[in-house]
C-alpha cells in the first residue's frame, strides 16, 4: 500500500525545510518516502508518495495534532491524501 499526498504551500522552500525535519516521524509512522514531484506549472504545489508499512499507524500519524501543527507551521494552504494500491489489470 502507498500513500499519495498533494499539498499546496505558501512557499516551497519554507515547506521543504520543515518537511525534511519530519523524516524521523514519518519513519516512526511506517511511512517511507519513495517519490517527490513539483507541479511543472506551480512550484508551490507538491506531490509525494510514501510506501506504507501499516495503514493504522499511518492514519494515526495523519490524525495527530502534531501533524496539523506541522502543516500549519510549514505553510500548507490545502492538501489531499489517498491510500492507494496497485490495480490488477484485466
């Protein structure tokens, strides 16, 4: 399972500096960053993909007050996340 995230941020450099400081918390929640993208037309819109060890731990991390505080501190304007799985092709 993977977690696909999209954030619109006030300032990419500020957001990235804070995002990087959360790498230990991500790992503790069983989230392992696999890919990272910037919107080619808007560098303040970021997309990133984590491999997920355990969905319940990941959801607890996302719902924790510290995650909300971190998003506010880093300048997240809005965002979405989706737990995704590989689709079997017919």
